[in-house]
């Protein structure tokens, strides 16, 4: 009898232990769920691959740097062949025992532009003077020039200028003598072929030296007290009498 009761108690104790074990196992799994660990680097790599898969690399274009940055040639063109310029300067020359000088100013407007040259029209005024012992001449000259500016250096900072000039001047010539003085009205018409060089010193200004390669000049004197007119036609050029070498400072006013 005691043996049966002992066996029954062992059986009940076994069943109770099994139930507690199963319950504890189930409760542990509920509170701490299992998962598969994933590193941060793996997650970033996966996100990048996902973003790249959206972009069509065949249609992805990078801007051409040539379309953004202007070519150096264009920048030089802007400096060299600016649309408008103002020139101020002075010149000297020598005639037959006569010292010649002038002060001049001109406005330049670009007419046409090419790859390494540009055509300009210039409207200017010059005040010319001459001293020869007892003779003194003063003349206001209205000038029209059509000049071609052509770059002759690799960096385009030096250019040759050439073209025709037409001028009409008016003034007087004064003659002093022992008994007094006499003044004649003077008019002058000039047609000349100009040649010179220009040097770029900065983006906003430059320096030029020019003279007459060849010139035809017609002068008319009319005595102040009356009398017949006197005319004189002359030709000159380069290093010759009556030819003035003029130095000009160009101010670049702007425009492309």
C-alpha cells in the first residue's frame, strides 16, 4: 500500500516539474523575442544600393566645364575689342625750322569685330600749333578716322592700327614784324593714311603711338586786312617735316 502511494507521489511530482519547465520556457520566449543582428555598415550599404537603383546612369550627365567657364579667347576679345573707347593725348613734330605740337581727343565706336581684329570709327578734335621765329599758327582740326585694330602678338596685348583719316581745320596764322603784326585766316584740309601701335596696359586702358604713313594737306591763307588768298598743297609722311607723332591714352568705356 505504501509502495503504491509512493509511486503515485513520484508520478505527480514529475508531472508538476514538467509543467513548470514548459511554462518557464514559453514565458522566456515571449519576453525576449529572437532576432538576427544587423550591422550599421550593412544597413548603409543596402540604402545606397537602393538609391542607386532608382537613378538611370545612362541619362545622368555632368555639366561640361567649357560651358560654364568662358574661353580665355573670349575674355581677351572683351578687353581688346571693347565697343567704345575715349582717347586723349598729345603729339609733336618738326617742319622747316618749325616746331609743331598738338593736343587731341577722340571717341571710338566699334563697327565690326573679327577673330583677331576690329574696325572702329573715330570722331575727334585736335588743337594744333606751330612756332617758327615770328610766325605762330593755331588751328582747330575736326577729324574722322576709320581704323582697323589687328592683334599681332600671341596674347593679343599688342595690336597694329591703320586706316584713313579725313580732317578739316580752321584757325589763324600770326606774323610779327618790327612795325607791328599781321594775322591771316587759315583753313586746312587733310587726307591721310594713319599707322600706329597700341599696347594693352590694363583691362580698362591702353597706350598708342600713331603717325601719318602718308598725308596730303591743302592750306589756304586769307589776309585779315583783305587781299587775295594764298594756297599751298603739300604731301608728307613718316619721319618727315610737318608730320606729327601722337601719343594717346585710351580709356575703355565698356560694352561687348
